[in-house]
C-alpha cells in the first residue's frame, strides 16, 4: 500500500461533497514512471459544472462576510493538516507527476510556505490613504479599501500540482474569494487532496470547488460571466486562447518560455557550470523557467563547456523515488516523442550533440539529459519551449549582443546573468526583456512570495502571495 493511499480522492469536490457519477467519461491517473494505475476519477458533466459555479457563488457570499480573523483561523488549520500529511503528499507528487523525491519534498515545503505567506499577509493587507488636501480636495480625506472580486476560476498545471494550485487557493481564500479549480488531467490527485483537507479545515461549503472535467465542459467556467477572474498557469498557446474567450473578467496568465542564461568571463566557471546543469535538467526540464539557452563568452567558452559536460555526468536519470535522481520521466509519451524529434531535427540541420541526445527508456518516458552546440536560433530547440531535458550552448563575443540575443525571442519570463561586473549587472537589468533578472543564478530561481511573471508571450500579471491578492481584489475609494 502506498503512503498516500488515504489521501486519494476519486471524484470532484463540489460544495464540500463528492458529486454523484453522471458522466460516462472517466480519467485514469497513472504513476508516470511505472505506469501503474493510481486511480480512476469520473469527470463531471455540464450540469454539474453549473452546480459548481452556483456553489462557488454561495461560497463567495459566505467567505466575504467572514472576519479576517476567522478566515485566518481556517487557513492556519489548513496549514496544520497539510503539515501532518507532508511526507504522503510528497510521495503522491512523485507518483502522479514523476517528480524526483527530494524535489517533491521541496514542493510540499514551498506549498506550506505559500500558505504561511497568506496567513501572514491577511492581517496587514490593506488599501491606502490618498492625499486630498489641495486644489479641489481641500478639507477632504480619502482612502481605499480592497474588496474581493468574487469567484476565481483557476487552472493549474502538472509540474507543480500542489504548490501552483496553492498559489491560487491560499491568496483567494485569504481575501475572501471563492475558488473553482481545474487541475491538470495528468495530476489531479494532489489538488483533490488539497480540496479534502480544505473541507476538514472548516472553510464554508463552496469556498473551494475542484472539478475534473474535459476541455469542452471546462470551457464553461472560462466563459461564464458570473466568474470575476481567471487565473491560468500553463502553455502560452492555451493561455492566450483562454484570454480571448473569457469575456470581460480580469485575467492572470503565468505561461512559459525558453529561458536564457548569460555567462561572462568574470565568474567562477565551475560553480556556474554546476548551477546551470541543475537549472537545465532538474525534473527533466519540465519547469517553465528551466534553463534552455546558455550564452557563454568566447573567452571562456571552451573551458565552461568542459566544466558543464563534467557537471552533466553527475546528473542521474531514472526512478524518481530514488533520492539521487534528478531527471525522472517526462509526463507523457507524446512529449518524449516530440523532444526526440526536435533534437533530431536540430542535429540534421547542423547542431552537434555534446551529451545525451537519445531516448533512455521509452516505457518509462526517460530522455537522456542533452546538451547541444552549433545551434541556429531558427531551430525549435532554441526558438520554442522544449519543456524537457535539453539545453543549447551558444558562444558570444560581445555582452551587449548576448543580451540582444536573449531578447530575440517571443518569450520573456526570467533570465539569469552570471557576472561580477556591476556595470553588466545594471545593463542586464535595464535591457533584458523579461519579468525577472537573476544575477549569478539560473532563471529557475523562485521564492514563493516574490512577484513572479513574464512579458510578451510569457504572461500577464504577477503571482506571489501579495501580488495575487492584488489580482483577486479591487480597490474601492471613500471620500469624506
């Protein structure tokens, strides 16, 4: 018996209960490494989606009337319940997401931190005083108070099935918004476990509904005018399509990219190589800020390349339950085949394989950590988001040109710059077209309370606890 068996829920959660099975369709969830069936979940039909929305409207009416103290009390109970199940939740993430064990445990810790940030913020979250005592406002006082928008429709991805769901759930419940969450069909069990624990924490019925539904049924929650906000984390193609059909509701999109890192000649190359190797291949590169394009100064290119290849030899692939494994299975065979075809296309067009470049185990969806050089920016491994264990090594001679090359992309989420030159640091921050610049680190660095998001095709709005609270509320002005 798995350690997480008691956490498995086999139905959606609507109004704190499991809806009856009316749909003929079901979703089978598997262990992504072994292929073992973990659960079969009945999907909801369109009438049940309507019931979920009605429930959320009721839940919002209850939540917004609760005092901040009462909401905080429920959130603290929620924290305690997740903490009690910390190890089992990590094992569940390993199984359904194929995430390496140590990284899965780190995700649960981050989930707790995300929830803790909301608990801390809720007591001090407020509007602002507006200066008025001049011109036509003489003698007047004014301030704003932030009010919850209403029901928030949320769609979360497979790669952080617990924490990225919590990035939406915790801030919403803290400010008084109810949540209608659709998790990834690859990893619904983590979200359903969160739903069950939320019920036990004492939130009013309809505060958090979690629906397992096909795309046609899920579209109803995106288009429904009664829902105030849409928060989506996933691929750019799907995210921008949803924005086009969601109507007048406000939108937060946290999307992907082909994240780049720039290495100059002033840094510790061994440390940089080890950091980049981890940033490029952790969780098989299935992270939207995984390092994909590596720009290296020509003065140290060959030396850095050698160090990076040595660092790659320490990257272990295999069963994600093994604590030594960094690269586990890809989430689905279709992505294994796609990545393999992209690498083969690049090689056919002149790219050179420095390491990897092949399928390790088709049955377990393992692809060898791959490093390419001699690439062209028109190749898919450079121009698109690989979302797999593939990185490209690119030589540059002029730092300014390297920054321009990083910007020559439809994406702009985060970028890393390894330099000990303060002038280059300032130039990078001013000129990089991204949502965040990491100095002497990979673009994959993220702390859960920081403002996180991208520009261009990489997103709209910002995540990070307080910033999500801003997305889910609106200011109301009082003048007297």
